[in-house]
C-alpha cells in the first residue's frame, strides 16, 4: 500500500517536472530526439558490441556529429576539418594523397584510411592504438601535424556558437557542450557510415551479375587474398607485416602500441571495399595503384623480416592474367551509392568533385 | 508596434502564470514526496546518512608538495622539484564486517588545481576497511568518451594509444639525463599484464573502526608520501628513469611502489 502511494506520488512528481520543463524555454529550441538505427547489411556479422552501448543513436545526434565532422573550426587555423582528410568522394580517405595536409603546411605521417563500416572494427588506426570510436577524434584534433588544436580550445570555440547550443540540446536534452557529448556525436556520424551497396554486394543479393572477367577475379581473390581481406568486410581486423621496408618515419606500427618486438612492422589489414577510390595504398601511401599493390605481393615482399606474415613467406604467386582479373574484381567493391549519398554530405553543401579538389 | 509589444506582454504573463502554477505544484509535490520518504525512514532508520571525506596530503621529505618551489631529495640523494602532480583515485570500497560497499566513483587529485579530496555519502555505522584504486579500472579505459574527472580535457588521456595516465608527475632534477633535466613520469596502462592501476587497502580491524555518524563528516587524512615513490618494492632512480610516457615495462616497474605510497595519518569526526 505504502509503496503504491510512493510510486504514485513519484509519478505525479515526475509528470509535473515534465510539464514545468515543457513550459520553461531556455531559448535553444526543442528536445525531441528521433531514434535511428545502425543498418546491418544482411549476412554481415554483428557490429562491435560496445560501440553504441552508451551512445543512443538519434537523428539529432547524427546531424550534430556531421556538422562537427565538416567544421574547420575544430582545427587550430580554422581550415582543417575531419572532412579535409576524409573526403566523401574518396570513401572518406584523402583523394590522391599519400599523406594528408595538417595545419600550417604540415604533413601527416600515415595515409588517411577510408571511413566506412567502422562499427565492425574493435580498434582504429593503422596500429590499432585507438580502443573506441568515441575517443578516436582526440588524436587528429590534437596532433600538431593534423588539426593542431587543444581540446579546451575546440570546446571554447563551439560553445560560442548558438547553432551548436541548439544542436547539442536537440541531441542531448540541454545546451551543455562538453568533450564527451562532442565525441559521442561525432561517433554517431562516423559509426553509421555504412558501405554495403557495391556491385559485389548486388551480386551477393542476386541483383546483378559479375562479368566473366570479374568472376575469375573473384576466384583469384578467394584463393589468394580472402584469408586476410575476409568477406564481407574485406578485412579480418588483424595486424600483419606484409613485407614493406621500414619507412623514413621509422614507423614500426603495432609495436609502438604493444611494445612487443613480435609486433614490429605490423599494420592493420585495410578493407578492400572502395579500394579504387582510396589510393595511394599502404600505411604511408607508398604504392600508387592497385596493380602495383598486387605486384608488391607477387614480387616485392621483403621476405627476410622476422615478423613477416606466415601467409606471405612465399609471396603471392599470380599470373598476369590473374592479376588483371583481380583488379577488375576489386573494382566491383566500389560503392558509388555510398560516396554519393547526400545523407553523409554537409547539410549546406554538396559533395565536392575530386576534379575541384583544392589540395 | 503597439500590437507587437502587447503580444510580448501577453506571452510574458503566460510564462509567469505557468511558472507560478508550476512552482506551487512543485512545492506541493515536493512536500508530499518528502513526507513519503520520511515514512520510509521511520521503518528503517538507516536511510539517514553520514559523509566520508578523504583528504590526500602530498608530501616529500616530510614537507608538503609545492609545485615549482621546494626541492626534495629521493632515497638515492637525487634532488628534484615537482611541476605537476596528478593521479586518479577510483572504485572506493568500504568494508563492513565482511560485506563490502562498492562506492565507485572517479576522482582526479591535482596539486595545480588544489583538488585534494573526495566526499562520499554512506550509511552510518562502523566500517573496518577502506579500499580504493590508484588509477582507472580497465573497463573504464576502453568505454568511450567520458566526462567529469575522466574528461580527456584533464590531460590524463593518451590520444594515440587509448587509455588513461593513472599517475602523472613532472619536474626537474640535476640527476635527469633528459632534455632540460626533465622528470616526466606518465604512468599508465590497463591491458593485461601492463595494468598499473593498483588496489590500495586499509584495515581498521583490531584498531579503532572507522565510524560514520549520521549528519556528520568523518574525515580521513591520507598521506601520499613521494619518498616511497622512488624507493620501496623497487628502486626508481631519476638518473636511470627520468622519462616514462608509455604503458609497458617501465611503467610497471614504477607502479610496483604504488602500494606503499599511501598511509592514513588521521581520522576525525566533524559533527
């Protein structure tokens, strides 16, 4: 009986709070979040379990994340946004750049990877140093050769913008702007970038057919590439030494994260999806074209490295015909509906054509 | 013009009325709510609470730690000054005759900002143990963006190799071989054997139990004695280890001394 009274009193109390809340206007507009869901393509594994566990996906959160992603004010000089190095027409890699440009004419030391299907990754970056999608932006935001800013300064700048106050309220219930909310919003955008509508996907769904040449390429792929570039994500998210020489930045890859010499020169296996658009290749963009990448695996692998992947000890023998077939198969992994999806483009602009790329 | 103004007036009156009605409603409901909660308290008097305040006093050579000021000597006679001292205290537990109260919480002690204490609300009674973690537990290290004490704006989060710096000390020493004779100890690491978060435990059994009294504050003064940072379970010489800014072997070595850093100096009850 007593519990009943307490519950009804509490309910009354809560309801009245809502009524009062509804009539109090803080000047930053409504809070009416529309839930959205992460699209899981059929036949795909479940996404990483904790990716959105503490970050409820809403349309408002996604839109806020998108605005932040395209906002140059997040950088020291106001020019470099996340999108500067992650361009939609390049599947969110940097088009035609081995390394990317940071503030004050600096260069990054690694090739910007494409951003898609991140919800299926447990760790991010070429060395897997990032353990959660929400904390990833902290690196480019503060790296002196990327966005070169301090977190305090970023928050200071966006706090002054009334539009952001409205959008933070719309996404999180009040106009408080802090690093946690900013990072969660960005993760709602980047974590829901899904690319699963290439010709390959259409073939798998029975909506299209490979040409005989592509079909042969698929056979080559399955026989010689698929153990690391595992379908359907075209990566197994592992770290491997694929036989490249140590570069001029002395980048030892995964070893820097684990401190284990057995991880020397190991880098994350990148997805082959959209590979046609994400050139140049490898962690430092040292190889320009897909045929050249295949040639590296056929003849270029440096085999006297103690951490060389066991699967590459004999390199990957392949005929010229097989190589060409493989290239054409890789082209079927290009998802133009992803790179042209206006939902991922800035709200007030259009997807820049690579031809007009200002870099 | 007139019309516009009267429109605003009407709006204002509307808001005022709504506000007043809301206030009356809220007051009424709050009193009902309070009455309701009191009826619960009558049944079970433990709903009254007391406060536990843990104060950390940082010392070296018996002197308080003052940034960029005092000079201290470690066990090996190496002189040093301190410019930064920050560490996480988390996962506080209070033991009560075998059962343990997990109070949770994450607190950043920071000499520069004067953050040197934490407060918890507890059920009154006698407690016979106090535990906390120096650092941040593994789970919270890989759980995405955090706020409050764990906000990356506190400059205690590694951006390139995700994870919290659990204990940060910076300073200078003539014994340091590093650039500008720097000491830069960012001690962290949460994965497997690299985990440096250290469980600290105090028992009050056999001595006076820790008493929490309703509506009072029990204040525990914990000394963080940096003398034990350099010497204890292992030797940390500035000349050999001036810089440690990554997780791994060096950080683990430093963390071996963590368990001797803290001692309880005083407990008092402030009514």
